[in-house]
C-alpha cells in the first residue's frame, strides 16, 4: 500500500462517525479543525453518506454528495470505489480521475443490467453499456409515451445524456490512463477531469434514481 493511502486511512479514522455516534457536535468540531489544516495542502474531509472521505478540496457538489449517499445505502460497492478513486485523483492524476469517472458510469450500468437479469452487451465499453441499459429503464430519446408539451424537451435532455456518455468514453480513450501513457504524453487540465467527474456523477445518479423509481421492489439495501 502506498504511503499516501496509509496516511489517508489514518486521517479518515480520526473522524470515523462510529466513534462520534453520541457526540455529533464534537464530530463536527473535529472535522472543521482538521479541514482547516488540510486546506493548506489542497485536501478536505467530505461526508460520503455515513462515511468521511479524504478528497481534493473543492471537488464535492450537491450531485456528488447525493450520489455517494445513494451508493452507500445500496450494494453498488464498485461504484463507490470508482467515485473515491476519481475524487482523490482530480488534481494529482487527472488522467486517472477521467478513467475512474468513466468506470463509475460503467459500473452503474453493469450493476443495473445484472440486477434486472439483462444480458451484458457484446461491446462492454461505456457507450455499449449505456445503450444496453436505456431500454429497460425507458430512457430512449425515441420514446413516444411523453406528454406533448414536454416531449421535445425531454428528448433533448436524453440526447444530451447520450452526448455526455460518448464524450466521457472518448476522453477516457484519448486522455485517460486506461491504455497506458506513451513517452511525451501531454497531461490534461484538472478542470477537464473535474468536468468529466461531475458529468459522470450526474449520469450515474440519474440512472440509479430511474432504476429505483421504475423498479421500487429492487431497493437492494446493504446487508
């Protein structure tokens, strides 16, 4: 295990919610105190569902917070690992953050397909998996069951999700680290990695919420 990973575990353990179950005010004070010190090095402790994670400062957002809360309570553990990896890599390793962000969407799609008993597509990249999950979730832009006054708007948004997924997949291929890095590799800007992460999080959260609404009997609460 890398030294940074060991240090991360120590810092996160210092504010483990389990140790402050009966002292929420003290937990908040400890969290604030540590974050004031961590901010000088560009890090902060963030709430991810019931856990506290060390992440790059400023990478959290309402969508990220909600997504991490959702995946904490269902059995999509692979999604949580992808999100944690992306959050910790945005500034230090933006290429890895892009790869992890793309993997998070892939993990959500695969998990939903498996839980619904749907076959995985022959092409298991993010585009292929997203296309496969659209049908059982009723997310095809060509759907005809929408109210007339919103049909065009909803189709436009669903088409935008397609564009986002395709863009994230292409960025992972061209700028991520999934396929290695050649000599003279030009690194991408951390802002681009952050954009990919937040875009991927929006798609992942929407897919999970759509799945939960369409199949409410498949709550998959963590055992």
